[in-house]
C-alpha cells in the first residue's frame, strides 16, 4: 500500500515511528508537509499538488496536524477524502476536538463528566458567573493554550476575575473551570486506536505544580485504569468520531472527568512508557479498513 504521513517535520518521533511501522509492514510510505500542499477543488478531478506535482496513487493518509495549522490541515484532509483516499482522521472530528469549548459541550451533552466550565463574552459578568463555582479556587484557562501554558490556578474568585479581565483586555479567549484538587496534580492519558485501548499512563506534576504536562516537568508511568475510566475514554473518542485519540482525564471524587480529547496525540510518551508498538497498531487499522496489505 501507498501511505502518506501528513506531518510538518519528518524528524519528529511520532512521524518517524509511523514511517518505520509502515515500512516494517512492507508499505511504501512518505512524509508530506501538508502546509505546503495546494489544492484544486473540482467535482470531476479534485487534486492535491505538492512541490509542483499532483499527488497520485496514495491509498491512505495518517494526518499529524499541528495545533497552529488545524484549519488548513482539515482542508487538506477533506481534499484527500474527496479524491477517494482513506484517512485515519476525518476533517470534522479534527476541527471539533481542537475546539475546547465545543468538545466540552458535546461530551457533556452525551453524559460524560467534565470539570464544570464557565464562559462569558462580557467581562462585566465575570464576577456574577463565579457564583456558579462552589469552591473559592478556580482554574482560568486560555481557550487556545497548549503544554500547560495559559492554565492558571486562582486562589479566590476575586483573583480569577482579575486574571480573566486581564486576558479579556488583551483579546485572549479564556474560560473558568472548577479546580479538581483531588486529582493531586495528575492526569490519566488513555491512548485509543480503532476502539481499543492501546496504552494508559499517569502523568504526575512535579512537586509544587498542579499541571501534569510533560513540558512542565511532569513524569509519566504506566497506570492501570478502572472499567468506568476505560468506558469513559472509549465513549469520548467514539462521540467525537476519532479512530485515534489521546483522552486526558482527571480522577475526581465524582468519577473520571474528561479534560481533553487529542486528535493527533503524540506517540513518544505513550510508546516509550508502555513499550507498546502503537504506530504498528495504527498501520494494522489502515490495512483492515482499506482491505489492503
Ligand atoms: N480543572 C482542573 N483541575 C485540576 N487540574 C487541572 C484542571 N485543568 C487542568 N489541570 C491540570 O493542568 C494541566 C494542563 O491543562 P490542560 O490539559 O487543560 O491544558 P493544556 O495542556 O495547556 O492544553 P492541551 O492539553 O490542549 O495542550 C492538566 O494536564 C492538569 O494536570
Ligand atoms: Mg493538556
């Protein structure tokens, strides 16, 4: 089979891992920088042009779309699908999962728990809106933050309101969330491929930090999860239409709460922590879905 990994950087661990897994399974594989693809939208002959050449004979794509290129990445995936190419990630699931507010709305409307979240367009209403939270502490989050940057723990409603006002002044979109203290600075990452859980790990924040991002110095270890946690993670991926997903959950006293569902989850942390060949599982899924070897 002819597989393309859509990635900006062939040297990245995840890209490399997928390329090697495809080669091990005797497929032809190349890395395509989707940001440098041009598209021809046409009902008869939709095309994707890369470095001046029309891409042809590709059977499957594995999109690895960076956070800064979500919209263009989705357009390129849609174009490949229009040309009859199988994709491990659809354009709509990518767009939905990347929208933090929309995905929280969708998941909670399906009965999954998320930390209670508050959003307002008007900074004059922040003060009153805070009354929706029981605890005096609150998490203020940038809608478009990553790697834990833009996730702030406010120790009072007053403090949270001031932080929100400052963000609103600089035109950054923020929302407030209940602080799940009992998570103890840890979150659970569940890696799903094709409706199966392929790896679970716990990321624990370093001493004195509540954010469990590896970029903020957290450590990761294999962690067994409960049935209810497994069901929650699988349901979240299914609701968002993701065949590959990294579901992040907090262990709250009410049960598992979903923090985020990642549509292009990195392979390095989970493969090195669990020693599972997850890229190989992704290639096997493509073979099953396309009936090609
Ligand atoms: N409501 C909360 N209660 C307790 N801890 C939280 C809460 N929200 C976030 N955290 C901690 O902060 C970390 C970072 O938060 P989050 O994952 O929401 O943002 P991010 O990592 O910056 O964004 P993204 O995951 O989209 O890259 C989480 O992994 C978790 O450890
Ligand atoms: Mg995160």
